[in-house]
C-alpha cells in the first residue's frame, strides 16, 4: 500500500474544495471538516476506472454498497446486520432531514444536545420544527486514577424533553465537536427513554470509522433491543476517507416497523446520490481498511501533538481529549476574548478555526481546531494563535 501522504501547503492551496477557497491565501484554513491526506489508492483507482470507461451516469441499484457497509460494521464494530437494510442518500444531512419528515409535522419538537454540530440547527429549521436543546454538562470524570474534563448527558432533562412532546432526537455519536463517545449504558438509557415516550433517535455516526480504539465505540443500534426499535443510524465514508465532494451517505434501520416507514421515502432520496460517491464508498468500506488504520493512528498522534503544543504555547487554553477523528475542542475562555475568539484569531492571526458559539450557547469562548493536516501546519497554526492570545497581551 502507498504510504499516507499530505501535500505541501502550496500544493494544498491548489485544491478546489471549500476549505481551500473560502479564505485568502495568507490564512491557514482549519475550520472545514476535511482532511488533507491524499485519498486511499484503492478509491483513486475505482474513480479512475469509472472515468476511463465513461461510466458517469446516474446512480441505480447498488447492492454491493450494503454488503460492503455490513461487512465493515461486522469487522470493525462486531456488529453485523443484513445488507438489504442499507439505504442511500446524497449526504448525511439529506438523510436525516428526509427520514425526519416521516416522523414529525411542522412545529413539532426535535431534541439536540449542545454544543453540537451546527448543521443540526439548520436541519431543524428546514423541517420547520422546534428545537429542544438539552445541553451536555461540562464536568470532570474519573479516567483510571486520574480525573479528566469532559461532558455528560443530562438524563433528567432528556426525559423532561421527551415527556414534553419531542418526536425525534438528533444524536451525534461520536460527538462533534466535543470528541466524546457515549457509553453502552448511556446509549441504552437513551433508547429506553425513547421507547417509553415514543421518540425516534436518529444517530449521526459519520465519524465512527475514525474512532482510535475499536473497543471504545458501539453503534447505537447495537446496544439493545430498545435501540433497534427506536433507532435509525446514518453513516458515510465522507469523513473517514475524505470523500465529502462525492456525495453519498447511508442510513440503516433494523426494526421491521421502521423499515416499513422508510419504504415511503421518495425514490429521489436514493437517486440524488452520486454514482462516484457510491462506488468510492464500496472501495472505502471493503478495500481501504489498511489505509484507514494508518490514518487513525496518525490522527491519534496528531491529537497528542496538538495537546502538547497547546500546553506549551497556550498555557491558559485547554484541549478536550478527543477519542476519534481530527477535530479538537479548545477552551480559550481564560484569554478574555469574549464569546468569539475565532474572530480575533482570524483577523489578527490569519488562522481560521470554527467559532465555538455556532455549536450552541455552551460553545462561547471555544474554537474547533481541525488537525487532520500536516504537523507543520498544526505547529504554525498554534504559533499564530499564540501571537494573538499570549504575545499581544504582554
């Protein structure tokens, strides 16, 4: 297999994606959730084959995608399921919106747990639903003999929300941007409450292939019979294999009753997805696992690099310990730049990070840092942050 590689900053600036076109050339762009690695060679070859054969038409039946995802789930998470349970949508957002339409009417309630991926709020607006936010509780938890800053679900508030008439719960698992993974007990409690109150849980599991250690993660549908009764999982190869522009996501329900409801979705939900994305997803789930393992290992190392740099260069900041992927949740409140430190970092430091407040009120004073890039870019970004947060205050 070709070793993983990240192009130089100059080469990266020649890319056409939003990440590299949104900001001027003097800005380090680290907000968009894309990685900078070259994509897996197995995926590259499948895409080249499509173009070589002029096989560039609409997406039709693709049973091999269900087979590839089911096999990946069995191997990676010890969670097998029937391949025919897998359905396709153009992306995770479209899947969540279209599925939600089957279970809510205008004005009804959808729950989220902030700070959470900002597009959850946009999807709720698109559905003309009411957002019920049950924020996660910032706290300290025991990790072995040590204590670690983290977040916990507020189950009393979740139950009150469910009892108030919530119809759908958007669950982010693994959680973006906080970097946490919910435990089997936590997921089971959500499932039992959802079953009791008639709530559908839509679990956004797009980052799950990038969990650093397999034993640390369980898909929502795997934790209990109740979870399978109330849950619909949404996943995509887009984050783990860096394929967002190819436009293909998958969603899975294991309960027969839910599957009957999903049959009423418009055919266009499937056909709006991309043939290129579907073929690339098959190659990702089926053929590109060695590449994925290298990426996961490299990202865990880069998480630790970022943590060390922040401790050294930004002593009043704190990086929450993420357990997957390439998104770091950084607390900058001690530097006194108010609710939106990302604005000052962009204006004065020429480094673009996601503003924490866009993830919900609990994100004020935070930023999300994308470390799915080269060591050199990570180091330069932290130095630019230091120039704004530390050196300018002396």
